């Protein structure tokens, strides 16, 4: 059996101004190896939020971690694509979800 990275995520975008949202992302490591990095994109643009995992603080299998931050986004009711890229060593995996701005 090969060790493989995998995860699921949940994201929400709550409007706080006409052009800004509060992004909340929770990731659960469903793979068999620790995940040591994550990148979050909204509509293809990398967003800056606190790290979910780092090489010095990886996310172990079966564990969850969350991060949040303010990001640019469209008005409430708009739908955007949120993409999370997670990795372990040389392996990366991408997950995508469509999220409605609340």
C-alpha cells in the first residue's frame, strides 16, 4: 500500500463590505501521510491567509485545521470557485468547490 496525500475542505465567504469577504477554510487530512503545505485560491488568485500547515508544523492524517482572513470578493449571492492545493513532499493534490458569497 502506497502512502498518499488526500484531504477534504470546507470554505465559507461572508461579505463584510461591498468588495471584501471573510474567508474561512477548514481542511481535514484524509490521506495516509502528513500534509506540510496548503495554498488557497479564489477565482484563480492566490489569497493570503494564515498557514494551515507548514513543513515544521504538518497536518497529521485524520486531523483538521482551520484558517481565516479577509479577502477581495464579489457581492453577496455571487458564486466563486475556491481551490485548495495541499502537499506532502513532492506530491500535491488539488480540490475545488463552488462557494456562494453570503
